[in-house]
């Protein structure tokens, strides 16, 4: 049986390496092997911050199954597989034929694909009966959304006019009208301006009556009403790109997701949207690697904090951040998505602590204060030293100033769905779990939450529950061996 074979091979491999073991290596490998043998659907949630070597346990059954498999990974994960996990298997004498990129021959069992390549293979009908194994499944929807999207650069307008010279003047008129609408819209820190269906209707009507269009215009014409458009604006150069993406890409890919066995594992785990997109198929759900209850994270989240929209909130942030920095040596990271507020906080802290304070810098001082947005931190934290304390200035709830978030919320409202409880809140919780994971198991680290909603909103207790285990601290002392719930 495949499970037993994989179990023995993995035990031998881990014994040869002699490294500290992730506690769930054998469980994960058997789950993946079982699902491959049964060709069913399995959702495996790997706790944020888990040892990255868990990927070996998911990869080994794919190599030993001897069946056609499409292994879907992100760019970053593909690099780790190529540099770390696959060489480990080769040294152990496990060398399965593997194809990377487009146009895999049918006789090669293991096909390694990035999400954009998976989409192309599906559209070309090249997947046939291959089972899907998705690592980093928490990013699957976002990666597919990006891969399915259409981007129209300024040069694409020139190409369109050259392809249809008789329409050149009308095309230029449409471009001028859209540009006027874009730059008339109030600027926002994201640099994104929504483009309504009504605003793009004249261009769609113009092009729809005149033969084939050059790419990417042909793909743009074929997009549906359940897509969202926005302009990505460079206010300095007075230029903009037109982007269009599907609101719910998984719903548009039902034939891809429902026609084969599928294993999804990663951190953070698959959410309700992913499960709902599988159209009620029977599935196995497993969570692996939850943090130890014996190693709680010190949490400073005092009660009676102001809400982010309160006039006193900026002063509250500055006072609390100053106290936190003074009470702890080492690097302090402050996460805050409100750009004007973050810039003002950075300036005020720099006035107090000098050059120790930096904004989104990859080389902070050992005892520095790094102020950053959530997205920047998630992208770059692996290049930075471990912070001694992480300060959450505001919870990472998606902003309705983002056109894709605003359009998705409106779409859910029209369907009568709980857009906050099933969309924004789970996303924020998953983001926090992933970011906070770096503090766990480290001596002398601390988490602080300065957003008053954590206690003033009914859903705040749900957020705190999902961050367990933690121990509350009520005083900012250098040594918090004693604690109580905040």
C-alpha cells in the first residue's frame, strides 16, 4: 500500500538527516498518500510558523505514487523545492521524472506548476486525469486571481489604434474620457481608482462591433460582469494602468477543481470560500502543527483603548509605542496600514528616539523601531532580524478603499452573504496568525495590540481566541514572567 511505503521511506530519510523533526511529518505523508490512492479531496491546514520542511512530507508521496500528478506551488515555494527538498530526495535515491513549466509530456508523472502555468494548462486541456496537489493553498485564490487578470498598459492603447486605424480617433476619445475620470477621483494612499462598468461601456461597445482585437484586448472583451476594473495610478508621472480581475476566480474554475482528486495544504489553511467552491464534494479536513499550549505568547492589549477612527487614536498610538520601546530592548516592529497615520507616527517616534526609527527599511538597527504596513512586512519579514516585540497599531482588515475589496463586498451584499464575518474577518485573522507565528517559541518576545476594537467589538474575542495560546500582561516590565488576561 502506498501509505506504508511512503511511511517507511520518510522514516529512513528523516533518520539519515538527523535533524530536529517537525512533529507531524509522518501524519502528513500518510494523509497525502491516502488521498492520492483514493483520488479524493483533502484539505490540510498547516499552522503558520511551522517548520518549512513539512513540504518534504507532502512531496514524497507525489514522487512515489507513480500516478500523473500536477503539483502546484508559488514561485517562492518552487525555489525551496528545487534548492532543498528535491536534492534531499535525490541524495536518498528517490528520483521521479519531473517536468517544470508548460507543455508537459503525458508520460512524465510529476508536473511542477506555478498557478499561472496551471491556468494555461487547464485552458489548453493538458491536465487530462492528473490529480492536483496544491502547496501553499492559502495563496491559491489570490494567485489564480492575478493569473486570470488582464492588465492594459499605455502601449496597449497604441497597439489597438494601429490594429484598427479607422477607430483610432474614437479609441483616443475613450482613453481621454477614462483618464479624465481617473484623475478626477480623489487620490487614495493605495493609488487605485475604481473604473465602473458604465465608464468602460462605450469602449466595450466600440470594440465589440469590430472583429478580433490584439491581445490583451481580446481577453478584456471576454471578461464578465463579475469582474472588477480599476486604474493603478502614478500621480507623479500622470500615468495609469488598467487592471481587471475576477471577483471570485474559484467559482469560474469549477471544471478545473471538480473534475479530479485534489489535495490542498498550506498555511494559512483553506477558508470558507475555497471549501464552498468545491461544490459540496466530500472531503477530509485536518489541522496540523497548532502551537504548543505550554509556550503561550505574552500579549499586551489593555482595555479601554480608543477606536482607530477616534480623534485621540494618533496620540494613543504614539504614547503606547513610546512606552513599549522604552520597556524593551531589541528591534520593535510597528504594523499599521493607514499610510498618513503611519508616516505621522514614524516622524513623531523619530523625534523622540532619533535615527533608531525607520520606515519600511531592510536594515534597521539592532535596537531600532521599524514602522511598516502589513503587506510590506509579510513580503520582507524573512529578510529582517526577528523582532523582540511586534506592535499591531491597527488590525489588518481589508480596506474598502481598495476597489477589488469594495467590489467583492458589494457582490456579497447583493447575495445576502455575511461579507464581514466570512470575508474580511477570516482574512484578517489568517494574516495575524501568519505574522505572529515568528514570535512563538522565542525567548523574550512580546505582542502588543493597540486597536481598541479588540475589546470593544463582539468579534474581538474571536480574534483573541484564534491567536491562542497567549498570556496577558498588564504592565510593561522588562521581564513578564507574571501575567494576567488583559
